[in-house]
């Protein structure tokens, strides 16, 4: 791992669908699983191939390593045995533990973020409204994307200003 050039973290990269360059040279991509291309019932692939398999609640990086962190965790409640294409591609939220999971992941992303670094948190209000999410993470974003049409997806932006 190159300390000097890898200053961006994608903390749960999935299939890297949101990336223009899916192999950005300054980025470390992590996820807690690895899946092969084409596993979704004959549909065009959805490969999950992180640089490291890691839990976002327990990041194996030093404090303040990254200048920019993306956090796009699962946002839909589903049972362990749910094998829908959506859940296979994007993961699931556990109804019992989601608050600890999301707060734990957010706190770790914050810990590895450098002073004056930026955290971008993508969230879809499928099951949990933004207001509740902010109560859980206990940190107020600077801005969010405004809702357009029927989209439930929001981009929240935070900066780490040292005390
Ligand atoms: C909404 S998807 C990310 C989509 C991705 N941003 C994209 O552009 O395709 C959420 C991802 O979080 C991963 N994930 C769930 N729990 C995790 C954990 N504890 N640690 C790391 N990744 C996790 C899932 O495997 C899933 O790939």
C-alpha cells in the first residue's frame, strides 16, 4: 500500500458503479465481500472486487490517512436469506443492528479522514429518512443534494474541521 499516493478511500465500493474511473490510481477500494462477474441470474455482471476485504466498522488504516472518503453503505432492510438481484448487488441493512453498523462505519470513516478532509456520504431514503440518519451519526452535514423527481438518493457532504 502506497502511503503517499493513495489518499482517497471508497469504504464500501461494491461494483464501483458511481465511479467514472473504476480504477482510480489514488484510491483504495474496500468492501466486506468479493463476488465474481455474472453471478446475477444471467444478467450482465456485477463484479465486486475490492483492493482489500475489510469491514468499514474496523478499518485497518491509521488515523487521518485520507483526504477524501466515500461512504455508500447499504440502505435497504432485508433478511439474510433475501437473494433478490438488488440485494445481491448493493447489500442489505439489518433491522436490528443498522444503527450501530452505520454509526460504527461513519465513525471509522471520520477517524481515517485527515483534518480539512471531505467525507461524501451517499444515502437513499428507501427505509430510513435523512433526519433519522443524522440523529444516528450525530454529525451535521454541510450540504446535501436536493431531491429531484422521484429519486430518494441524497449526497451528504462533511468536512473535518479540527477543534
Ligand atoms: C450501496 S452498495 C455500494 C455501491 C457502490 N458505491 C457503487 O458505486 O456501486 C453498498 C456496499 O457496501 C458493502 N458493505 C456492506 N456492509 C459492509 C461492511 N461492514 N464493510 C464494508 N462493506 C460493506 C456491500 O457489500 C455493498 O457492496
